[in-house]
């Protein structure tokens, strides 16, 4: 193993990438704050039981370690939602809902090519009305539009509809059938139905079930196709949700997909998943998880979503929506090392709100200038050039230069550089 090697599925972000990541997060946080959500920061490591109580499958891909104090198994966080539920049930047990929280950070799953995923998510807890689900979808739309995306779509489903449909169809081995549906495995579905000698009438209904993907009109088709109360109640909730989204003007951003069960094991009811035509995988997913909170001692309805920040950053790069920002405003090179002048000027510029760095490596002026602009600084200030009457030279990124027989004040330099205050 090479000394510089890192484990498969983990990432290092260099400054430019890390700064872009921070800009994404800043935009997301601003949107969530406007909707009344507050930041939560759960621990990176929890007892494994916190996740298993919610979904046994989480143990399979968790990174596990032993607590040397208690001997109990711990897990590096594979999912945020169980942690948020636990916090609300314990730390806010005496507070009244609704609770609106958002979180950001990495989840770790020992599965797939990405074992470290940066998520930004938010949860609305304590509201059973469908308005809560509509709010979560609306916030996602706000976030994506604020990031500069427009061609995205949010696929909305309802697991209650699908469960009612499969009960009405009397489909055996439902879990296996649901997996085939989730993979859109038409040949696998055909074999499944053939092996179990499913009747022709049932097959016709299943074919129509697979076609329940589209705009608002498919809700009426679904309501007519299945007569059981569970499926019809699910359709009514989706219609209510769509009416709210329509009032926000977001109706063109949603697609209904009633033939697939989405989300984690704990998601029951309305679910949603975010897609963009230029990105082949999901940008985020979520939904309702009314039964989860009860497992931590407080029975509250809840809904939420987690967005994949790694995927969003890759998509924004692909669309060219992230121009490379300059690393700083001023780079100061003091050739005579009259440090007090460089210090004073740097301090004054920073006080005005500008990003300033000094060149503290000994080298020739040409190299220092090249390095300054290569690092992304907008302007370079050179002090005390040898055998020159000019005490200060200001180099701009547009190749213009301004020379002074004195060291100008910070305000004068800023004016010449024509910078807007940061």
C-alpha cells in the first residue's frame, strides 16, 4: 500500500472542490432558514441498536466498532433519520410539535462504490396532514432552483397505494415482486407471473399498474383501476398534495410513479425521489415515516428528505453552474521585507472585508506574481521593489498596473482595483 493511498470509496476534497461544496451548503441552509428549519448536528457514531431498531438492514452495510467502555457494538452513521427521530423523542420530549430540523454531514455505508456520502437533509415532525409532505417537496424545489437547476423532476409515489393494489391482486411473495417492480424488470415480472400461474385478468391489471407513471391524470386512472380502500385513500392524499403544490406553482416539477415502492424500509405512505436528465442516478429521496418515532418512545408522524450533495455538486459542475471563484482579493509581496508596512496594509484591507494573503516564501518577483494569479488572487500588491523609486505597484488580473511613490491607504487601493465590498 502506498503512503498516499486512501480506502476505496472515500474522497479527499481539494480547496477548490471544498469551497464549491461550502457554497452549495450555504445556499441550502439559507433556503431552510427561510422556511423555519433549524440546524441539528447528531454524533458521527451511535450504538448500532439505534439504527437496527429502525431497519435491520442498516446493520448489513454499517461500519462497526466496539465501545471499549461498555462492550456494546457501535456504528459509524449509515443514516441520519433514525438519529433525528431519537433526538426529538428524547431532547424535545416535553416540547410541542411541529419540529423542523435540517442536518448536513457524511453517512458511511460499506456497500457500493461510494462508501462515504455527503448528505443535506431536513425533517418535518409532528404533522400528519398532507401539507407537511407538500412542504418538504416545495422546499426541495426551492433549493434546486436556488442552485440554478431547472430541468429536474420529483417522482412522487405512495407505498400505501401499492400495498393495497397487491393485496387486491392477491400477489404471492410480495417482497420479491416489489423488488422486480423497483428494478422495472419486465422480463423478471413476466417469469414471476408465469411461475405462479397468475390469471390473465390479474396480469392485465398488473400491466396497467406498470403504466401508472405520469402527470396528474394518472391519479384518476389509478383510482378507477383499484377499488380497495387503502389504495383509494392513498390516491386522495396524493391529490390533496398536488393541489397544494399547484398553489405554489410547482405542478410542472412533479411526476407520479405509482408502480414502485421507494425509500428506506421505514418509509410508509407518500415518498419522493429527485432526478435530473443529465444525471443518471437519484439526487435525493425521502418520504413519510410515521411509525419510526414510536420506536424511540414518542409516537409522532413525520416526513423528510435527504439530498446527495456529492451528486448535486457533480451535476452543477457538468452544467457549468459553478464558475471558479477567486481564492482572494489581494496578494501582498514585500521585496524588502519591511514587515510592518505589509502587516499594516493587510490588516487595513481585511478590516474592509477583503481576503488578503502575503507571500512569505523567498523567491524572485516574476515567480511570485505567477503563483499569486495561479492561486486565483484578483490583485497583487508589490512593495519596495529594489532600485525603483516606486514604493508600491498594484498588478490587476486584467494585466493593468498602477505605480505609487508611496504606500497608498487601503481605501485608495480598493478604489483603483474597483472591487465591490465582500
